[in-house]
C-alpha cells in the first residue's frame, strides 16, 4: 500500500489536520501539501469540517475549482475527508447542517466522503481498509 498521502485543507482546519496526521505518521505515512497543486498519481485527502465553506475551499485549494469545472484531473484519487468527534457531534447532523451542501457543491458524486472518528484509536484500521480497497491503483 502506498504510504504517501497528499493533504489539502483550509487554514481554519489546521488543528484537525494535525490531529489526523499524528495517527497517520505512526502508521508510516508521509505527507505532501497539496493546496496549490495536486499529483493525480497519489491519493489526496481534502479535509472538510463544519468550518469549511465553498468560498474558502476554492480560495485556499484552487485546483478544486479547476477539477470540478473542467474535469482536468481524469484519474484524480481524491478523498473528501471529514474528521469529527462522534461523542460531541453526529456526522449525519453535520451533513444536514451545511457540510453536505459544501461537499455536493465541490465534489462530484464519484468522490465519496470518508468520516474519520477522532475519538476512536482504532479508526486507522477502517481507513487503511478503505484506502486499500478504494484508492489503490
């Protein structure tokens, strides 16, 4: 399994990114910042939280607009990545409260969102399974 991940995120989501990176680093992953450019040969995690907005995503991750409007990255392996605390918030409620609209505006249906449980130390197991089954070439 590929151990290099690209990450793209809004500055408002930096804390969540750092929290997830700590877990992934323990699993041997390396990271490339992908806000300005993306390499379609590697998986890119695009972080989404309730703080995300379409405007800030397009401003801070400009390639998202090009990919969505022009489909310029045919074989892009993007994972809309939603870190959340299930003890404090329900992912379905987050989607209904606006996160779903942001996701649907930015991503085509081929990019399925992934919910990362920030409260479960074993969440990495499910992530590794999804990554291997859905994103390996």
